[in-house]
């Protein structure tokens, strides 16, 4: 694991954490989280988990955890950013959900030290969180720790993950791409470059605040992460003790695979 990866994660989620919080807490992302949470609950019920403890790894400001708690699950959310954990707790208190949700500061690489006091019915990685941030060995180690704290009858969800297969294809035909996103009081100009040698995406986000008809530059974020294709993620998960159960076009939809869509995968513990 490189020091650069650790510094990048710290810069993005802690030192400049308020910037990414603008995106997470925007109305479009909150509505998207609500839809994803309903889809996750649908899959949990399909697996016979109508209630129980869910672990949200890389929970951010609680956008998924709080929605699942509203549905009726007990949720523990962990994140490396104290800014996000403080905000998640504030929201939980505001929504009177503290009896069903708990947020704690935790580095996912040391997951077993934070949340080993119980066995979970399911664990979640949502929006390409954690996996791909550091290196492949670290990814496997995190997945092994998740396996240790999830019940033998439990499940692991990868929800709305960047599809490395599509990223590679898109890069071949279109090269680097730049997209402007409107987040209410801000506009974020996002440039993404895919490195086919390392299967990494490099992201540069420029933040502009709206002032009348003008856009005022605020700051920028830089991030790099490895993205996995479907087969690569399945093989990675297997090394961590997880075997594929279902591939879904959308987390709340029917089984199927669409190269042009994010990865939505459900895993169960591999049988020894």
C-alpha cells in the first residue's frame, strides 16, 4: 500500500471533506440514496432478512444507513471522516433514529477492531466505497474482515459500483471525459481519465459556487482508484471468502447484466 494512496484518501475525505459533502448532501444524491436503500431492502427481504443488523462500510453522512433505519433495520455505519460521522449523527438525532442507527469513526482497513462485537446480517459497499482505494491486497483483507463479522447466513452487497469493463470500453472510444454536474448552490466540473494499464480512474473535480449568473471558483478535489470489471470483482470477492449469488441491472430490479450500467452484486459466504 502506497503512502500516496493514504494521503489521497485523507485529503479527499478529511482535509477537504466538506467539498465532497456538498455532493453527498445534495437533493439529487439524497433522492438517489432513498431509491437505492429501497432496492437493498427488497433484496434483503428476498433473502429472508426482513429485520436485523446491517453494516454500511464507508457510510459518509449516512445517506443509505438512515434510509434503511427508516425502513426498520438496525444499521451501523462506519467512515474514516470525522466530518461525515458528525453529520450522520446530527441527522440521526434530527430524524429521531438513534435507537436504530449507530455511526462510528473507523478505518475500514481495521474493521475488525471497530465492529467485532456482533455478527451482522449483511454488509454494504455503496457507490464504489473503499474497494479500489488502496491496493488489491488491502481490498482482499477488508473483505476477509467483513466475512468474519457477517453471519454464515448473511450477505455482502456491492451497490452502484463503477463498472471497470464499461470504463475501459468508454475510454477506448471517447478518451477522457468532462461532465458538469448541478448540485443546487454549486456546479461541479468533473474530468475523468481511465488508465488501461492499471485499470485506475483519475478524477479531478472543480467546485464553483453559484452567485447570481456567475460561477465563483471554490476549490478542487483529486482522486484515484482502481475499478474492477464484473469478473475481476467476483474473483476478488472469492479471495475474501465471498461467492457470487446474484448480478442485478439495478439493485432493486431483476437479475441481469448491462455493460453500460454500474455493478450491483450480491454475495454470500463461500462454503468450505
